[in-house]
């Protein structure tokens, strides 16, 4: 089972589709990552269980 998985989401600032690599070995995590398109910060919140993505939220950090 690959616990590092890529997922597409939308930047809350520029609305472009972006690709995030998520570590699904951690049940709950939040971190700040810059959008690769507009470089503005986003709060990424991930929930996983048994290596499967349960919840992904991306919010603006301003």
C-alpha cells in the first residue's frame, strides 16, 4: 500500500486546479503549503484511515 498519494484540489485564492502529495500514514494533520500557481498560503487539512483518504479541505490563510 502506498501511503504517499497525489490528489487534485482547487486553490482557494486563484481557483486553479493543483496537485498535492498527501501522507496518508497520519490519521489527522494540518499544514500550510503555498499554491504552486499563485504562491499564496493555503491551510491543508487531511483525514485518513487505514491508508485511505477520508477528508481533504483546503482553505485560504490570509
